[in-house]
């Protein structure tokens, strides 16, 4: 059985370099699950020209669609993919529901990665006209209608958190045709001994921000908060791990701070990076599903400080396996100060976080749930 996975990027648009991002990592791991099931996954992506290459046993096909208007590209990609498939046997997966196409292809699944339009209007669009009410309200309303349509495009839908389906229900007056699954995001789990043997008693506490450097991921508020922490707590340091459009701003903001490090890493190194830190901060101001970085931090026994945004609230129970705060610098600062003044709390939250990751967010649970979905879909006939 073939599985066509459709998304805008897996490699860059010339097919030369792998793109590092949350959805790309998700689709890579999903492809591995399909290979383990004996299926034949192929990723179809937007491209400047047609190409076909294989990466770690995963076939990647670039389809020349970038010359088309933006809203025409998903349909063109879908058309190219289904031309290679048998509709009675093969499966289509829309890597995100915003790339989905309304069709009669019954063996299709769309993945909903969380509410992404809860951003402040100034981050949603460059058009200043829409940055304030009432035009901002109209624009937000239009976005909500768009995402309702995207979700309804496909009869089989997988959500990564419970936040989206709960929001979706508020718009329903009757049941929506099709099937819905919630499969939270995942992490690989280090051996319990690695977590137990962490340097819990180190006088210097290491804080980690492992996210893409974007304003909506909280770069500005984490910068403000940690600058205060560094000034008030000499036995602390912070690592910013990632890259993105705010990197230059952040490096300038912390210029001259000896206890601030900037690094980059590949997804395969995520656990090792987290195991080297005591506290992990996820200060997103919007646009979150069940966060991969929080799952990784919990799996490594980090004390998690996270904002109460989107699917994060499906992961962190305040004061049990982490600290849940509002998305502003003051509350993040207070949470960090609380942890730094109480090392025992760091260990307590980290130990509980590990248990939650093992029981709720492990790769094995995620893999098995996806296998069940594929087995159900494979019984459908067009």
C-alpha cells in the first residue's frame, strides 16, 4: 500500500536541504512509522521544478507548483499525488489541514496541528489596516471561517490536541460527517537511569529555550524575563537553541552576557540537549498544539515553565509536572525565580514530568495510535 504525504516543505523548494521545523519533524517520524508497517510512503511537496530523491528510505517528490497562485498549489499537489495512486488501496495524508483539498477521495486524512490564528493581528498580517478593530475583528473572523472549511475538507481528521476540537464544537449545530481522532504529539523517552542520574544538585542551574526564534514563540518576553534572572541570580545561565528571524535581535539583546549561549541542533540531538539543562521554558504567546519541545523537556526530567496557550494546557498541570503561566515576561520571571530559589521543586516537577511523558506522550503510544488510524482507513473503499 502506498501513502502519499502532502505538504509545502519537507526539503527546500529545490530539493537540496532538509527543512527543520515542527511539522517537518512530525512528518518524518510518521513516514518512519509507515515504513515499519511495510507501507510505501512518498512525501509530495511544493517545488521550483520537479524532482524525486530518496532520504533514509523515504521517497520525496517535488512538484512544480510555485509558479501558481498560493491558493491553487494544494490542489495541484493533490492532483499530482493521486495520479500515482490506486484510490481503492492507497492513502493520502494532508500534512496539515490548511493544505487539504475537498475531494471524493475517501482514503484521505488531514492533520490539524493546533489553532494557529490566535496570534495578535499585527503578527498575522503585514497590512496595517487589519491591525486594529474593527478591521482586525473582521480579519480574525475570516480566518476562523477559513479554518472551519479546511477542517471540513476531509472526512478523516487527526488533531494533535483537544483545544481545537473543543473550539470546533462551539460552531457545530449538528454532527459533522467523518471521523476524528486526537493523537497528541510525542517524544522519544531516554532511559530512566539517564534522568535519575542528572546533575540535580549542581549549584548552577541551566535554563533552556529550545524553539524557533520567532516573536510568537515568545522570544521577546523570554529575553526580558531571562535578562532579569541573569542579573539577580549569578548561579544561572541560559541556552537559546534554534534559529529563526529573531536570532539577530536576540544576539544583539544579549551582547556581552557571558552566561548566555546560542546553539543550533538537529531533531535527533534534542534529548541530549535537554538532558544538559535543569529548566525548560516554552513562552509561546500563541499558535501552539501539543508542543514537541515540552514533550522532549518532560521526557528528560526538566522542570517546565510554559504559557497557558493552546494545546500546552493538555500537557502541563500547574504545580504538578510544571509551572503554567500567562504569556508575559513578569509571570515567566516569577516562575523562574520560584524554581531557582527552590532546587527541590525543580527535581520534584522534573520527576513528575518524566512520568507523564512516559505514560502520555511517548513515541510508542503515538506510533500505535497512528497504526490504528491507518488500519481503520485501509478498510475504506471509494
